[in-house]
C-alpha cells in the first residue's frame, strides 16, 4: 500500500518511457475487440497455447517444473499426477480457468486473494492462509552466503496490510489518483512487498494481474501468456523489484524502475497477438460464418 499511497498525491510528472508504454497499451486495447471478431478460429488455438504457457511459465519462475512430455497431460488431462510439481501446475491451471471464466465478476478482495492461493497450493497445510511467522526474502549464493533482499511486513500485520492495499486500490480507481495501469503496477509491487504467504506470492500476484487486466478492459491475457513475457524478463524483473522495494516501509521508495519493467514485461501489443496467431497451424474444419458478437469467456 506504500506505493499506492505515494500516488495519492497525484504525481506531477510520469517518466517518458512509461508514457510511451501507456500509449501502446491504449492502442492495443482499442484494437483487441476488432481482432477477436475477425479471427475466432485462430484465437481458439491461442487460448490453448496461452493456458499452457501461463501455467508452466508462472511456476517455472518459482522453480517448479515438469517433464515436457507431461505438460499437456497435466494442464488439460485428468490423469493421476506424479509429484508435487505437477500438482502445483494443475492447481495454477484451475486458478487460471477461474479467472478466465469469471474474471469480470470476481472482486479484488481478501477472499479472492485467499481463494487463489488455496487453489494453486492444493493440499499443502497452509494453502489459503497467511504466513504465521515473519519471513524475509533471502538470497542464497552458490558459495553458501546469504543476504536479506527485503524485509517483508510482519506476519501479525499482514491482514491489516492487505485490507489497506485493497481499499487504496478501489479508492485510486474511483478518485483517479493516477492512470489505472500505473495503479495496477503499484498494486503488484505493494502486494509483493507485503509478501502475505509462506510460498506462492509471485504466482498469486500474477493471477491478480490477469484479473485486474480483465477489470480494466484488457483481455489479451486470454490469448497471450503474460507470465511468459514476465519470465523472458525475469532477471530485470527481480532486479527492479529489489531496487523499487528499498525504502518501501518508510514510503520513500522509487517505484518507477519496477513500474517501467512491469509494463515492458506485461504489455500486450496487438501486433504480438497477430504475429502469434499467424504461426498457429490451420485447423482442418469448415470455417464458420463470422459472428459480430464478442466471443464468450473461456
């Protein structure tokens, strides 16, 4: 909430590169509906690819991987799972389906956050529960050395911090403190700094990103894996996360490095949607008449 609190003052200037990304995103949002109407068959294939990449990339960022030959079985099948990594990927798949199918009707609330965490963590003992002990973010080096990258919010204050974050998110959108996409990036940074769970914080933050994109009218996450784009910029992503979290507890952090890389990693230009769809293999089915009704949720 410390980043959103900064924007309560309504910043007088926004970095030029951030403004350019906002313009790109605005253009993409304006074109997405037209493209969805024109390419229903290609988009059906894209949805499948995106679901796989979302589930695999978001977990791989956190070190959770499965055999390549098992990916489609884990994501789309109902077969018995072999290990804990497969369980986590299927759990993330279930959370993605929930967001895709009901996104616009799911509020940003504490209940939603806990439900997403419970879904991705499955049968783990603390699924859907806040961390009970203070747990700083520790970086471990190959030679055995460790350092504290960030001191998270104390466990006893987590419910209060999450409540403040959600309230500020709603107030920010209603009172228009700043552009909604900047508010989205600020929310994401604040959530990661609060670090409410023992494990799964990054994955829940990316599910919330997708959910908030739906709320703001950006649906390209249904067809292109935002998680994959973040994974491709993983090193820079973590570097700016650490940079922008310095001074967070005192409200003195510089949030722009993280916000800028957030847009670079997450922006869904309509050109990317077109280029990916052009690579999809044609399906050997009769082409239906184009419908001018927007395609239904997945």
